C-alpha cells in the first residue's frame, strides 16, 4: 500500500520526468515507486524478486542451454517485469501536469514539464512493446516445444 506524507513529514518535489525515466531505466526493480512513494511502498518491494528470478533464468539458459525447463519458466518473468515497468513509465509520462501535481506534489507550487516525459514515453513504448512481443513469442515457442516433446514421449 502506498503511503502519502502527512503534514508533519516534509516532501520534496516529485518530478514527472524523473519518474518516467526511472521507470524506463530501472522500473523492473521498482525504483520509480521508491522515488514516488518511499521505502514503505509494498508494491515497490514486490518488483525486485521476479526481476532477479527472470535474470537467473537468463543466466541458466546461457550456461545450461535451451533445454533447461526452469529457465523456460523464469525468463518470461523478466519480460513481464520489463513490460510492466515500461507501462508505468508511459502512464507517468502521459499524466497531465495538473493531475500529477495534485497527486504527487500537494501543497507545492505547480511546475510544468517539457519534452522529457514525452521522450521517455516514446522510449518506454518502443522497449515495452518489444519486451512484451518477445516474451509472448518465447513463451509460445517453449509451450509448443514442450507439447511436441510430450507427444514424442507418448508415442515411444
């Protein structure tokens, strides 16, 4: 659950540009959420484990080869974490300035953003689309390969 700073806590300005680019660069580890909501954000803490498991799957496939079934299960986790962080970057970047300031900078003077979030959205859209399509293709290929293996084992 996200926490919002109370009147006794001092909050600094939360930039939409920084949040968008953090989501692009390290969003799969939850850094954009830590930036926006602090260390108490439970959703931010849910990001690192699946990302690290996915990276472990990539490592397993690199060292053990393409026949490692555990890697088949772990690699899509990385793809989904990357795709969801790109989606978060798109949502951050496309939030109107007025709504952003109401949500993340209450009581602070409004500031307008320039082209930084727009360029971040374009980058997130390109990388996120590629990650999502690659994850779907990888998962479908491995699923059908496992079905062929199962059919071959039954026929023997």
